[in-house]
C-alpha cells in the first residue's frame, strides 16, 4: 500500500491530499460546513484562564476598533464521499467557546428588543434542528440546550459537561459586568461584540482528506507546543506511528481505527470520574512498561526504543512494536475503566464491601499512592484470579497503611511508591499472589510506623487537636463503628463531607468561666494534660451550640433540645451516660478509644517490619 506521505526533496513527509490553507471567519466556517468533534477527541477542556483570554480578545476587537484578530487554527478531516460534515482535528476548544459566547450575546440582544438576532443566530448555530458544531462524549444534547436556551435541562455529571456550564456562567457574568459599566452604550457594545465574533475573529483553516494524515497533523501540533495532555500527546504520537510505519504492511487504516476506538472509550471512561488523564496514563505506564517512578518522563518515555520506537527498531522490531501498540491501546481502555471506578466509587460501579473500603481510603486523603495496585487488583478480580474476600482484605491493608504511615506518622505522600508500583506490576502480570502482597503492605506499614511508637503515642494523653485530619478521621471511623455495632443497619447521622473544626467539640471547654463548675473539678495540671486529647474531644453537628457551658447543661436530657442526651451522633450521646465530666471520666473514655484504636489499626498479625527484599525501595522513597 502506498504511503499517503510522499517524500519531498529534503526527505520530509508532506501531506499528499490536503487542500490549500485558507483564512476564514466564524461566518464563513459555518456557512461551508457542519462540524463534529470525534468521539476519540477529549471533551471540552478550557477553564477560567482560557475564558478570560478569549473574552478580553473579543473586547479588544470592539474597544480598539481593529479590523481582525488571528485566533488560532482549525483543522478538519473530511472524506471525499462525505456530506458537508467535517471532523474537527484541531480547534475544537475555541470553536466551542465562540459558539457559547455568540449564543449568549444573541439572547441578550433579543432580550433588549432586537428580535432579528434570534433568526440570525438560529441560522448561524443550527441547521435543520441540529447544532452546526456537534460535541462528543455525551455533551451533544447539553451543548444544544446551552446554545438554544442558555441552560441545561438535565443534571450535568461529566467534568467536560460541567466545564461547558461553567464557561457559559463565566461569560454571562463578564458580559453583564461590561453592560452595566457601559451604561447607555451597552446596546452598541452588544452589536459590536456580535460583529466581532462573526466577522473579525480569523482562523487559519485547512482540510485533510486521508485519515492517516491526522497522525502527521497531530505530531506537527505537538512540535509547536500545543497545550495538550500527555494522553493526547501519546495518541498523537501513536497515530503518527501508524501513518509512518503502518503502510508498509497495509495496517495503517486498521491501527488508526483501533486507536480511535480505544481513545473514544478512554475519554468516555474518564468523563465519568473526577480523575485526570495524566494520572491514568501513568498508571498504564506502570503496569505495561516500567514500575520504577524514576522512569516516568511523561509521554516521551513511550518513544524509547524498548517501547514504541518510530525509526530505531533494534530492540523491538516493527511487528512487535505494532502488536504492543494494539495491546497497550486496548489495555489502556481497561485501565481507564478501573481507574474511573476507583477514583469516583459509587454503588453502581462497586460491590458493597469495596465501596466501604475505597471510601475509607479516599477519606484518608492518600489514595494516589495505591492507584496502580488498586487497578491491578480490580483487573485480577475481574479475571477471577483474585477472590472478592481477598480483594477486600487488600483494601483493608491499604487503609491500614494510609492511617499508620500518612495520618499517624505524617510521612510524605509518596512514601512507598516504588514498592507499591512493583507489587502492582507483579500482580498485574500474574507473578505475585495477593497473600504475599497483603503481607508486604502490612510489613511496609510497620517499617514506616513501628508498633512500639504507635502504642506509645496513643497510650498517653497528647494534643490530638493539633493533628486535625488524624483526629477527624479517627473520630469519624469510631462513629461508623458505633453505628454498625449499635445502629442495626442505620447510617451515621453526620457525613464525612460535613466535618470541619466546628464539628469538633471540646467536652471540657477551652475557656471555662471563672465561676463555673469546671473550675471545681479540673485543676491546671489535668486541664493541660487532657484538654486537647482525644478523650476530651467528640464529633458534633455544631460546637457553637455548647459554647463553654457546664457539663450538666451540655448533657441535658432526651427530648430537651440541643444536648448530648438528645444527639443523633452516637459518640456524643454516649457522653450522657456520665454523671459528671472530671479527669476520671475523661481518662475512662480515652481508654475506651485507645483500646478501639489499637484493635482497629494495630498490626493484625506478625510480619517482618522491613524485609530485606524491599527495604531498599522503601529507603529510596523515603529520600525522595
């Protein structure tokens, strides 16, 4: 099969079938074509700095009365036998933003009595009921609603959908601020804005007619420093590889189709979660290429000779490279699916036990370290090489590690990364069973947070209030424990998302009144010892309701309004069992908590604290 890139006189590849570059305005663009964002492209990605630059550029066209402004490139792919619809290869962010702003300006003009603009914008943005620019990744209907009505008729769930709504909100605030500031000239300003958007924004436009040219176009965009994510950069490089090397064996078209299909699924998966593309790709690199964090250099690492070389096939020949590309592209779709379910877990995508423990790990604030291992474990569970109960036990071990190493011992967030990645890689490739992984996780926890140090610190009163996050997590887990133990299936009455400083109550107040009962039962020594200790701290809905009242008033009685006795928080209601709150009662409660903490986060069974097999990896992470 002949290449679609004949060589020029200097050996460079030049597009064989691309139309001449043209300069177009928004009006001429939409007069000639209907545009579609392909599903394999990422969704809407612009954020506030991009929106601000855009509206300021348009304002400059109005205020400075310039004749035109170059705003970027639009590259489309269109087959000869296609209708007037073209796939946008480059320029989708700016086109999308332009349409949103134009619809907003037109609605404002219509609201001010210029009804002619309604027909004009209908013809400009729509054709026979469909948008002249159709978005991808489940945003087509949302975009239609925003252009047509200025609002969404459905709940917006995906990150790129939310960014569309946020973009319109931002531009709405900007426009109304400008209109208010311009007073009597606001109407003229609106008309000038409309003309500037439709006539003065200039785009460099060209069409490519061979699908394999897309790869070359992407690589050119990369070399010019386009603001692309590593996931986009890799896709562009792989499509460039397909266009350059695939023609030799007649595989360019099939490989391009595989890449497009995979990236469509990947972007769809990532659109359902709060994660990010770079993190997802790094996990795939860890599982398919190298588990050492030091070897991650972004998408450029994939171009090395041992992975996906473009020209130097000394370490991996073309056939092996092509097979690896297919394996990796299809594997990345699986990684993205598991990643999405881990970073944004829900009852619909996880089992009950999994949701419970994933949520706990999220609450520790340190899930990133575990992501490759979690993705690997989910993959093994899906393959039925890992039983559900063993998977849950692994999650318990990771939560234990997060509590002991990050929350209790205060280690850096990358602590253990090298070893976790190694365990993930070995498990992913079937070279390590889960029992060995679980044992190592507990051993790593003991290496960084010794049992002796753990028991010593919790054994004596200390300033838990200083370590707020540790305190909140511990008390919240205690509330979940009490609810499960005593609540007969009920849920905790306080949500993790509601926790803040005002939901932490000092039973002995920090500033008791001079004539209060507190002064009679608490001397200065015991006050200093216990005031900020966990024995004197409890979760509440709002500590301002208690202020520095005496214990009898805080305790209250059932049905008596805001009081310990009447609280729906179980650990708070347990305080009502005490007749008074003196150092004796405080010590009794702290001992109950310490016993529970020791059981909950103590080492579950004997393991070596620092097996020689991984001590080097751990020291490496500790030094980073």
